[in-house]
C-alpha cells in the first residue's frame, strides 16, 4: 500500500493530459508537492496551471537530473507514469530513506523493455500497475468512487472545464483534433448550441 504524507514530493509523467491534470489537482489538495513532466514545451503551461510545483520537458531535458535538483538531491516519494514505453531510466532514481515506488498505468508509448529483477532488488523497489476494475468491481465501490470524484468537482478541488469547445457545426473538426491531438491536452468537448439545430 502506497502511503503518501503532506509535504511528500511525487513525480507524474504526462502531467498536462486529462488524467494528469486531475492527478495534479487532487495531489495538491492532499498537500503533496508535484513535479510534472510533459513531452512538449506547449504543454508546460497547462501542467503549471493544474498546480505542478515544477515542470520538466522530458523530450529535451534530463528529467532525473532536473527532479533531483528540484528536491535538493532527495528524489521523490513515488513516480506515477501514464505514458509507458522505454523513455524512463528507472534505476537512476535516488531516494533518501524511503523505498522507491512506481505506479504505472500507461502503455501509450508501448510496453516497457528495461526492467530486470537485478536492477529492482538493489534498491528495494515497489511496482504497481493499478487498473480501474480492481477498485470499482462492485456497485458499492463504483458509487463511492463516483461520489468522491463529483464531490471533488463540486467543492472546487478539481477543475475539469474542457480546454476547447466546439459548436455542433464543427463536429468533424473536433473529431480530427481528438484523433491528431494537436492542441494539448486532448480533452476537447463538442457543445450543441440552439443556433446549430435545424
């Protein structure tokens, strides 16, 4: 079980995405410090707006060195990765006094290919790959999770306004933008207005 305390620093990969922005806002509400990584400079503003304390472009910067510099060499309590692929040099993380934890939920860049048992046991690393059905397998669990989410939205902990609004007349453009993801983050919303209706 991953236990985080107020004041802990965590790192979230893809902090400008829809899930990433929700994570960052909720983590800040829990008193955590958040380092967010993004793939392009254009996304950095979105990650900062969500509440990241520090943002790193992992495509052009050494995110490990940057994160260590931000934490004065202490590292982070946990890494959350919703990107996937082989872009993260996991074993270079330096932590102080606490076991390393990686929570992985992404395969957007493909499956990982750098894990070896020897590289993990040297640092007593913990790896988890949570999937939603394990936490919402019963109607009661789903109702509790949904109530928590909507309560966070109602109380202002989470701001989930879409970044781009399209009238129904631009439905095709909205679909193209969602498929091509040219505007970060990819959470455009189609809105039908009365003027669009016949």
